[in-house]
């Protein structure tokens, strides 16, 4: 789902009733990274932008670190 489809599609947010651009960025990043929607979610605009633009790249970095370590362990055993 593209951010423009969410933003232009008239989706509603439960917190304030309208989807802002930061809501669209947040939900797009959460969906793309398959983190999912939990019971504990950032509500404010700043918290959502922080999660989408700072925390998500950290998630990717940790995932690549895990994959690189697993790859090295497999290569050393072969």
C-alpha cells in the first residue's frame, strides 16, 4: 500500500479521526517492515515520525547484523 493511496484514500485514524501525512508514513513503514500493529503504539506525530525515520532503520541494521552473523557461521562450517 503506497503512502499516497493511504493519504488520498480518506482513511481515518482512531486518535483524532483524520490521517495526517505522518500517520501515513508511520503505518506504511510498519506495514513494509512487517513489524505489525501492537497494543502499544506511538500516538503523537513526533513519536510516529521518530519510529518511522529512526527506529525502523535501526531494526533494519539489527536484521542485517543477524543475517551477516548467521551467514558467516554457515560459511565457516562448510
